[in-house]
C-alpha cells in the first residue's frame, strides 16, 4: 500500500468520529431506547427520540430512567426542561430519584 494511501486512510479514520458527532443535531435521533418507570410502577419505553428539544415524560413523571441510547440525557422535575435539580444520566446507565424528591417530568438529550 502506498504511503499516500495509508496517510489518507489514517486521516479518514481519525476524522470519522468527529463527523459522526458533528451530525448528531441535524434532525437525528438518539439511537436506542429510553425506559422509564412511574410511581405506580408503569414501565414506558421510548425508541430513538429526536436529539432536539424537550421531551415530556408521562403525566405522573418518572421515578427511574434507564438510558440505553448512544447519547447522554438530562432529566428535570419540570415539564419544560428548565430549573434546578436536574439530573445527568450518561449513556448506557440508569438513575432513580431520591426518596422524597419530585419525579422527573421531562428530559433533554445532550448533543
């Protein structure tokens, strides 16, 4: 293999992760599922939500969120993804509210 070709392949391989990360906000979805549980133990699964905007959880909110997507989430106790007491939930992890706290009512995708 020629030196120029090897350098070209190495450059393309190095730039690929940057290109993929840069496209995440272009009408894309968070690949994977977000599963949440309500206070009444109802389990809801959302598949590949859009990365843009604020996403409301069910009317009762969520007491536990499992983030099985390729991106991180931020969960909020408000319906508009604002205010204090937000919780960062990294990709491929789960979190539960602290007893006595309000349930999460919305989430946004970190992109």
